[in-house]
C-alpha cells in the first residue's frame, strides 16, 4: 500500500516535494515527526549512518511553526565501541 504524505502541502511545500511512504513503519515514523513538530520541544534523532536522520530532521523543522526560521542540526562523530 502506498501513501502520500499530504502534510507537506499544508506547510507550503510544493507537491513534487511530498514524501511517498510505502512502508507502514515509515508512515508511523512520519506521523511521529508531525507530532514532534507540533510541540515546543527539542528533538534528538539518532540512528546508524545512512538511515535518513538529516532528512527526518528537515521534515520535523519544515512541519513546525518555526519553519521560516533557520534550523540547527549538529552531527557528532561516532564513538568507538568498547
């Protein structure tokens, strides 16, 4: 089942920039991002290299009331496993 996230349109994002979510887990993740964006909270996104943390951070920022302000993303180097 394919779902097109419509939240981007209401946030002023062009239709061609909408995410197409085919996986139910990714749809749940995007709904969680929408909930986080609606709150006045800091969000920490963690995960392995290449899983889309920066894309998710941009999505949360874009959907937030502060979307017109600059976003602040930081990257920490991986710590060695002991």
